[in-house]
């Protein structure tokens, strides 16, 4: 069959999901540094960075979920 759509498919939610993935990775690094698993840093062994990193992981997961919802809403 021939696709008669005049609009190209839109990429919805990819930016939100990408930012969420970046936040999860960065939050993971900060958490590991705060818990002193990754040494040789000014952030190593400081519990505040473990808390900030954990919070950033949660925010990143929420962004990924939001991006996935936008993406599925745009396809239907």
C-alpha cells in the first residue's frame, strides 16, 4: 500500500526522554560519588551529593515517563 500522508512523522517526546536519560546518568554518578564509591573528587564522601543524585535520578525517570507518554499520544 502507498502511504498517502502529507505530513512527515513527528518525533515527539525524544527531547524529554533524552534529558531524562542524561539526568539519570548524572544522578547516578553524583550518588556514587556522594557514597564514596567513586573517589578522587571534591564530591566524594559527602552525603549531600548522594541525596541530590538520588533526587536527580527520580526527576530523570519522571522525564522519561513523560516523554514516553507524549510519544505514544503522538502516534495514535
